[in-house]
C-alpha cells in the first residue's frame, strides 16, 4: 500500500474515495491524526496529515515515531512525504517542485529512533548513505513528467527545527553546507522510515526564497507564501494522482 504524509495545510488527499478512518494505537503514543484509507484509481492508499487535522502541530511537536509506526502497521510499504520548503540555491525558485536526493538534519530535541536502547530491541544503526529510496524517487519523478509537471531531480534538503523561520545568516550557513532547500519536517521522518524498511521519498513544493534571498532579502512575505503554496499544491495533487493511479 502507498501512503502519503501531508505537509503544511494539506489535511486531505484529493480524489481519495471510499474513505474510512483508521485510529492506530502505537507503542510511541498517538499519531498526528486518524489515518484516512481509501482508493485512487483502483489502488488502496493511506493518507496521514503530519500536522494534524485541523493543522495544529508545530514541526518539533509532531510524533514522527507514532506516524511512521502506524503507517507500517496498517500495511504501507511505500511512503511519500510532502514537505513545503524554502529555496536556497538557484534551481530551487518559488514554484518549483523538487524530489531531493540528500538531507542534512539540523533539528534537536526530537525522538529520532525506534531503537534507543531503552526497550528490548538492541540499538540499530540504520544505513543512511542514500536517505531516499531510489526506485521511489524514480517513480515519483516519472509521475510528475506523466502529469505534465516540471520537477527538479535531486538537491539537498536541510531540516531546520522551527517553528520559527530561519535567519539570513542561518541560510548562508546552510548554503555553505551544500543545502539547496530548507524545511522543518523531513527528519526524523525519513530515517524512521528507513529503520522500519519502508520505501520513502520527498516531494517538495518550493513556496518562497529562503531568508535573505531575492524577494525574501529583507523579510519573508506570508502573502507571497500563501499565493505560491496554493498554486504549488494544485500541481502536487496532479503528481500524486498520477503516482497513485
């Protein structure tokens, strides 16, 4: 089963029919919301809004372990995380859809593993050289092309802790570290999926230049983000419809 984790303001999945709600208890507490399970194009699909329904959970308050564990529990094998992002380097302008191939984790204070030595299972050192599943990335990019939607293949996603946005100096640091786009929810979601052997990839709509860049050189406009995000999510829906059909 494919699963979609919805990002900022994405609390439902267009075209999902025959929907039932699945409340999944986990050893790690409650997931962000009940999982919506339905069908798209004859295929069973699960949808989980990362920030809750309604949108209430800040990035650092999301129970990532419960979310990923619950998706595997209901039978998901392949997960796409929608991650609204800011663009740092030139290819990642506002309005671009990106499928990154690398990630750097700048978060702190989050529960980052299922095997931290406190339970019965031994500590597990997940192999994470390539943090996204290659075949899933390829399928997602192919779906974007089939849907007629340009998509950038590659890039390094920086996961900032939030919930505040970054300073211009922090963005300069991320650029110097080799990051191309920045968001707040990519980790530990990706690494937890790897621990549970779930295929995982990101689809990232870029909704604004990051702090200190271009139109965000002095401040990041909320109105600009809303306008760009609304248009970007129409394109995200088209890509997902193709991917899931």
